[in-house]
């Protein structure tokens, strides 16, 4: 884990709460067992359904961009095996995470079982979670050329949203803030290679 903290620092992450969360959450608990030996390397790891985990240093940059203070309600789109979810759970009051694949959601729930402030649901991430909205922050771990309208609607005024913008496989991870009911781009966090966001407001 020291290696992941160092990797996050090397990419410019300075939020000590984020770095402490990375140090406290063993990534090996959130990858397939056969990849546990690679969990402390700053690289993506394959998981079922042709998905991959996000590179840890990029997770750190995306989470830091949300500027969480500890009392937020956060929506995560794309649970995967739940490592980013676990970090968010240490940094926010409540975390709701939507996963497209039931098998991945079940695995993540098991790994996150001791975190009482996390709810993992199977569903269409592009639709968000209207029943649990509004959210103070939203992070999307899949790419689409624009932010789905339901996510904009479910974000509070002044809330932050991070999403990879692009076709999937070659995109920019962008930080947005909702101002006067409109999502405004704040800055580009990084270039990246994400899987596609599928759903009613995403790719078919």
C-alpha cells in the first residue's frame, strides 16, 4: 500500500485524507485472488466480463477531485470489485454504487460487508439512482462522450462530478461542477482508457 500512496503522490495527489484512505484500504481485498500479488502495483487489473479495475493513481486523482469533506452523499457508477467504493466510504458519509453486472456487484458487496455506509445496487448506471438522489458528488468509472442527463439532475447545486468523456478506450477524465442548474467543466484531470458506459443514457 505504501507503493500506491507513493504513486498517488507522484501524480500530484496532495489531499492527506485521500492518501490516508489509500494506505488504510488493502487493494488486495478488492481484486481477483489470482491477482492479489499485483495489487500493490499502480496498474489496472482484469476482472470478469472483460472489465478492468482503474489504475490506482488515477482513482486517487478522481476521488481527490471530488473534494470530499466527510459529510457527503456520493454516487459511484461502476462498482467493479469495490476498491474505489471502499475509499469513498472512508471519505464520505454515504456511498451508493451502481454496477451493471450482478456477479461483480455480489463480489463487491462481500468485500465491502464491514462498511455500513455503502450500498451496492445492480442497475443501469447511466440512469443514476433517482430514489436516493440528490447527491453531493458523483464519480463515473466508465466512458461516454457526454454526461448523462439523469446524473446532472441528481447532482446538488454546487456538487462535483467526475467522468471520463470519450468513446471508451481513449478519453479525458473531466471534473465538472453544477452551477445555476448547469454542469460546467472545471478542468481535465487526466487522459485515460476506460470501458464504455452502457445503458439508456449511454452506449447501447
